[in-house]
């Protein structure tokens, strides 16, 4: 119909029917561009410089684990337990819940001890992680500006506390593409209550939706509706997808929208995943020694009212094992998300409950990767949106604390057995070598051979990057 004609359609129609040779050449070029658009959505790309890491397992402990209880020993804090901080230090500080007039210092409930050959001190609540200290680069001076969960999670995941921006995994896929043909390049595994930021922690933002994290389930189909309905065979599905692709190709030629190319790529990936994903999530082929090391069959101890009930221990252990299996199969970025570490009360019990859940499988993951020769180019990260106050909250809790907290990296070109940065005597703020969240992100990208200042995308006329307007690579944590 004449009303359906658009300038773009008329131009292509003219080139198609033109008797001149230039029409055929131009059409061929246009079609080739469309094919390139589809193929380049997830194809592998070169880094800016040689990379140390090729895959990342980011263990996201949402809620804010207490740095002064786990990674940053403060004997003076213990000796001042129950005493007030100087009012001058509290004057300009905002808390989520603490009342300044009632705030007193709170010592750590567990002792620290030196671990491994490097002799770095870790809490006795995480003996497994501590035993891997020689492979860990521990940063004790992380800091940011956001003191509530969702803004803090956006800052850590997206580089800025702003909805609609791509997350770290999306930036890695955008910069490097995927190394797997049959699985997503960015996978999310969850256990526990769920992070308050939800899917904004693995969104592709204004990048193509192909770069977003794909959430896997640990029961039934790894992804909802991945299996065919009863009576639909693989050959029938292939014919259906071929027809859908022809329609999408036709639309792409008249409207070169990158989301159409993304949809074509996602349909094809989903078809290939039907064979690859069930094999990936079936851990029955793993040895019993491996399953025991990760604690896959552990029973979840009775939680308190604030903790997640059910089979959280089993799920988190399985997620750590699945992360290794995914990296083996070429997945670029695996995000293991667990919430919540938000101990405003019942700190002694709930922090220990979380540590018991996380310690064994994370240590097993590090050892497993190392034994298989995979740790050299697999970057493992433990991180959260902030830490906890050296001040107590109520009878047995700590409030949100973005002014100083701890994160660590292992493998993937990092300098294991080291500590970067020093906080003051109570763990309130950095006094040596502070590391902003954007610095951490710049360092992570650097390990993958990506210059954070050059990895940009034009969005609304501006060249936008993960590290917002700042970020410096932390050279001391590099091997």
C-alpha cells in the first residue's frame, strides 16, 4: 500500500529494482551491514592492551558486610567498646538509622588471626577465605558517597547512583564480546532474600539488551520457558525460528534498530542454550569430593527472623560450583548475588550465619580454580555497596558505613597475599591509599585489558563510561 511507503523503504526499493549496476552493489553493501549488525552483537573483540583476566566471578554480598568484623582488625576499637566518639567526627556525618546522641563504639565479636604464608589477619569467622590469603589482594580503604542500599548498589554496579546505566558485566561484554557461543556472556545466580537493587544490579542500561545479565534458576529450567512445550520437537522449533528470523531480518533492513539485531541474536542463543544449559546446571557428573568441598549438600541451620530460611546454604554452594562450570564454558561474567548482610541487629548470630554460608564454598571455588589452572585468568571479586559502622546500633547491630570498607580480588592478574590501604584506628576512614568505588572499577577493567577512559558509548550526545567522571587504576593490587 502506498501509505506504507517510507523514505527508507523507497530508497531500498529503488536500489533493488534499479537496472544500473550501482543499485546491486549498494544493496549488497546494505545487506552486508545488516548481517554485520547481528553478528557483532556478541562477537569477541580485541582489548585495548594485553589482558590478564578473561572471565570474572563477582561475589556480590549485598547489604554491607562488616569490614571491622571480618577484614580490618581494630584492637583499639575493641578496647574502646561502649565509649562515645568525639562529636567533632560525627558533626557532618549522615547515618541511615543511628541516633548520634546515643552512638557508642562497638568492638568486634570475633578474633582475628594471621593466615597463610603472607600472615595477613582475617577474622576467625572466615577461616576458609583466610586460608586462601596468599591468593587474595585485600583492599581495606574502599569508600563511596552513598549510605543507603539501592544507591550504593547502583554506584558499585553502574559507577554512579543513577538508574538506567549499564552494569560492570554489561560493560565487559560491550568491550570484549562473549567467549561462549551456547551460553550468555553475563549470568546472574542468586541466593537469599535478594538485593534491594534487584535487576538494576545486572541491567544493560542504555546499551543493547543483549548485554544484560541473564538470571539463572537453580531448580527446574535454568531459565523460565527454556524448554519446548510438549509435542514441539527441535526440528519444528528450528523452522519456526527461521521464519521469525526472516521477518526480523526484513524489519532490520527497513529499520536498522540495534534492538532488532539483539532480538535475532537472543533467539538464536536461546535455541543453542536448550542443549547447553541443562548440561551446565547438572552437577551430578562432579566428583563427590568436589561436591563435598563446595558443601553442596549442606543443611541450612535454623535462621533468625531477619535471615533467609529454606535451603540458602545449598543454593549458595551450588552457585559457586556453577560459576566455575560457567567460566569453563566461556561465560565472561558471573554475578553471584546473596542478601542480606544488613545486620542492624543480632550481629553476633547473623554475621556468623552468613559467614558459615559463604566461607566454605568461596574457599572451595578459589582452590578449585587454582587446581585446574584457571585462577590465573579468572578474576574473583568479593564486594558490597558499603561496610558497617564502628559504632553500634541498638543492643547488637551496626549501621551502614560508606566512608571505609573492604573488598578483595583474587586471580586474574592480581597481586595475591597483599593488603592495600590503611584505615584509622577504629576503621572509620582511610588514612593511607584510599580507593573510591570508581577506582576499583577502573582496576577491574584494566585487568581485562580495557582502558576505562576509552571504553565509552555515546548516549544522548555524551561519551559515557562505567567510571563516570573519575577513576584511577590501583596499581598496587596488580601482579
